[in-house]
């Protein structure tokens, strides 16, 4: 392959997307999930989030930040935290926050909830959960999400349809709540909310 082709591959990928009614511009790179466009699962999830302007939000496993930046724009009077265990993802989220002039969002390198300050709580947690994450880690994520939600707060997830029954069972056990919001041909969006009494 010619050196000019290699140079092109090293350049940032850029594209525009309208998410939750907000125009956003993204920088991504090869190696991050769905680097050329917003994937179908994320698009389905974003169509069904209920975000209030004052909400504090968390994008769990944020990649280059499509879910979190859309939530930050929608929750303009709250604070949004984006986390990922991939330092390359964190670098690109930082770039995308700056480029889109989003002042109420920050990104943190964290394996799940491990490095989030213990006093940080959220009204909405959203995640596009990878198909191969493993059931043990999924169980940990659900329990940690429950503990980090404010009373009345909700966890929104999108998964491949093959994980739907697992998520239904474990979300119901953890939250005593589960609602399938939308099932498409490949993905399912589900929500579980924490009781108002905590």
C-alpha cells in the first residue's frame, strides 16, 4: 500500500450527525466502535431516552461520545459524565467536547464505575452494551448502575436481541423494575428505574 494511502488512514475520520435534535460533529479513528457513522443500536437508544434539562447523566462505555454528547446537549442545566476504559476513546471524547463547545460534559478513563468519584450520582445512565461484554460484567454493571442512580433515576440500555432475556431477568432482579421500550430487528432498548424511596 502506498504511503499516501497509509497517511489517509491515519487521519481523523469526521462526520456530522443530528442526535436528539442536536447537530453534532464527531472526530473518530479506526479501532473505535463504528467510526464512520452512528451505529443503529445507538440511534435506536437515543430515540427513546427521556432527558430533562436539569438531569445529571452518565454515558457508560462512551466510545467517541455520541450518546453522552447528545445527553449533555439535552440536559443543558445538568452535568454529563462520559466514561470508557479505552484511553483512545477518552482522547476523542475530549476533542469532541471541545469542538462542539459543550461546557457541561467531562470524560473519565474508568473500567466500569471503578474510577467515578464515590459521591457522584446520576438521574440517567445510558449505555450501548457490547454483545461480547460477558455476563459476569453485565451483572456487575447493573448492580453498580443501581447504586449510582438517584431515587427515581433510570438506566437505559440497548443490546442485541440475543441478550434481551438475560437483561430482562437481571434488570428485574436488580431494580425490581424492567420495561422493554423498543425491539427492532437487531436491537432492544430497555429501561429500569430506581424506586423513588431509593
